[in-house]
């Protein structure tokens, strides 16, 4: 069986600003694959399923695997 992967736009902080907030340069953003699983097998933080898409979408830009709609 082939594994499915969602894409998540993850950042790599480059430092902090004067207020201590993390700074992310546009060049530090990159799409990373996150394994797409059935809800009963999903860890909900390291992997993604239909029941945790909303939580991931609050913090990250995501692209679901082809043919999957949540």
C-alpha cells in the first residue's frame, strides 16, 4: 500500500526581533511532507488525518494529498 503525504509549509526561525519574537525569513519557508493516516493510527502532531486538519491549519499552510478533502 502506498503512503499518502500532506504538504505543510514549515518555517525555520532565523532569530528574534527586539520584542523576543521569532523571525522567519521568506527564504526559510519550505514545504515538508507529513504522512497522512487514518484517524485511529494518527499521532495528530507528527502525522495528519482528517480529524486533525483543522488544528494543523491554524498554525500552518497545508496542502492535502490528491483526492482528499477535509
